[in-house]
C-alpha cells in the first residue's frame, strides 16, 4: 500500500480517537463508566459482527494456535475505553491524550527494542533516542499545570 495512503489512514484514526474520547467522556459524565463501556462495545460489536458476516471465510478455525495473550485485547480495550472516558473530563483532551500517547511511545520503544510479544526488533539507537527525547520534551511543555 502506498505510504501516503497509510499515513492518511493513520491521521484519520488519530482524529477518530480524539472525537471518540470526547464522546466517551460525555457518556461517562452523563450516564456513568459502565454505561459508556456498554454503548462503546455494543456499537463496535455490531459493526464488526456485520462485517464478519459479510466477509466470511475468516481463519477463526485456527484460534487454538494463538498464544494465550492473543485473547486479552478485549480486556485491554475495556481498560483503554474506561480510562479515556474517565480522563477526558478531568484532564481535558490535550493533556489527557498527550499523557496517553506519551505512555504509548515509552512502552512502544521497549517493545520495539526487545521484540516483546512478537514485535519486530527495532533497536533503540542514538537518533531514535534523541527523537524520543524531543517528543518527551514537547510533551512536558503540553502537560505542565496552568500558570
């Protein structure tokens, strides 16, 4: 796939995360965190279920060959969705998602460097470390308390 297309899709997903975060914060404040999870997961399950019915022929029959941790994304999704719904009204979108993304950068570097959970090994070299340092410096400016 063309790199420009992949970048475009990634940017759209980033926009979707912010819009989703704001909406989930509203649901959590209005109805509560469990109701937020229910609405979020029910909507997603409906869309994915319909897509699976239309696509057919998936490799679901090979589920037993997966490692145990391959069955944890739903649980991790509950942690992610409930955290977003909780943090957005309390920290705001910029601070909340800055911390959210910063933690992904830090853990992502470890996964890349060590190849955890089957990740392709991408060693942390000096240019990547400097880039990460610059990102973290920028993040520290965004997350600082208001004056």
